[in-house]
């Protein structure tokens, strides 16, 4: 059935990143590990290992850009880039 969630916690089963328009690009060298991106990400797509941001789960990232917005301006460790621009580079 469409639009019915029959069980809680099933978001991990659905890969929603395929309809993303913007992709987060992580600049590890700039990151201060404040973890604000991880806290605010509505899709739990920020990957953290041993208490540090290491990247993004692009299978679940919808490209909303919240991570970029909450990253402190002086840090600017995340850029949102159009998927179509990345396709041209590849």
C-alpha cells in the first residue's frame, strides 16, 4: 500500500538519496568536529566514527542542505553542490 508506514524505524530500508538535487561535499580539513551537522540532519545521513564526522551516507541523504546551514560560517566544512554539476565532472 502506498503512503502507509506499517512499522516504526523502517527508514533504513529505503534508499532515498536517488532523488537528491544537491549533494553535500565534506571538507575534513576544515571540520572542527562540533557535530552540529550530525545533530540536525533529519535523515541521519551524516556518518560519524569514533566521535568524528567522516562523511555522508549518500544512499539516505536527500540534499536538504541543513548540514551546510548549521555548520559554523567561519568553519564552512560542508558545501552543497548540484548533482548535475558533479555528473559533468565525472
